[in-house]
């Protein structure tokens, strides 16, 4: 699991669920600050920090280029005081 310790307060945190498995070796290729890639039996959750909507769109385009089906994209809240994600 790839981890990012210090997140910039200006970064947007998103959870992207895709159909199928995406090994964490793809984290480098996806750019952005991958916080966590969690593989399940038939899907993968990617938790990522991006600086803006354009960067998010670029990441989604890369997933599309891999012919992956995006199930959902949800913005997550980050409490900078505690350094924790809400709802995860």
C-alpha cells in the first residue's frame, strides 16, 4: 500500500471505486498523491489527493485509458488537525 504522510490542506481527497483489480504498482503511473489502494475480490478502491479538478479529470482519463470501469467517485473530508480522513 502506497502512503502519503503529510497532505496539503489545499488538496482534494477522493475515493474512486473501479471494477476489477488494480495492483498498487500502478500508483506511480497514476500520478497524484496515492494514499491507499485497497483491492477487493472484484473491485479496487483508490484513495487519492489531487490539487484541483483538472488533476482529478486527468486521473480519471488515465483509468479510462486502461479500459477500467469507474463505479463511483466520492469526495472525502480531511481533518488537518488530526491528520485523519472522515468516514474511512
